């Protein structure tokens, strides 16, 4: 039997929600995180939303932030919204920053973080997530469907 790895080279989760209306900035970023699979529906652990919000605010000033600065600002945001400080451990913040980097929303420059090239989130989605990640995943999926045709046409025998 042929050996193959079940570890994905790349993966993306996309969810479709209702059209946005009457949402706050934070709630809109939360829907973005949910729609990109960065959070699970009903997940109360939403520190990733505040990390993204801190970096979005820093983008307006064209500034990069260290992980320590991100933590300080997100703690203030969570306090101002009356949210729990659960999930604000340094290790969790670094893990969430890595997840945001993995989907190309942010980048690390030396030891600081910023929204990718200070681009708009919409441009990042169109130019990085849609054109790079999504196209690559769909292309490989299509290869598997085309390969499977050989079994349907009985051109290849089952191993």
C-alpha cells in the first residue's frame, strides 16, 4: 500500500455569515476571524480579535509593535469592553500572532509585528488569502478529483 502523509501542507477554513450591518469595529473583526477559521463559532476565547484590533490601530499610525506592546494595548481594550483577561498570557499571544502570520494577515519585522505591509484587510484577503492560499488549495483538490477519474474509468487498478 502506498504511503502518504495525512498532514496537510496548507489548510484554510472559510465560513459564510449573514451580511454585516450594525456591527462595532470589534464585532466586525470578530466576524472576519470567524469567517477565516481563526476562531470557532461560540468560542469565548477571542483574544485573537483584540490582537488584530491592536495591530489595525497601529496600522493607522504606520507603526510596528512588539509582543509586549501588543499585550499592553489588548489588555486595555479588553478592560474597556468589560471582557475577561483570560488568554492574555505571553505564550498565548505569541501563538495567536503565529496563527495570524500563517494566514498572511500580519508579518514580523525584526521583533515587531504589523498588518502585512500596512495593507487593508480587504487587499490582504484578495491578494494573499484568495489568490495564494485558496487558489493553491483548490488547485490541489482539483488534481485529486482528476486523479480519481482514473478509478472511475477503470484505467487504474485498486492497490
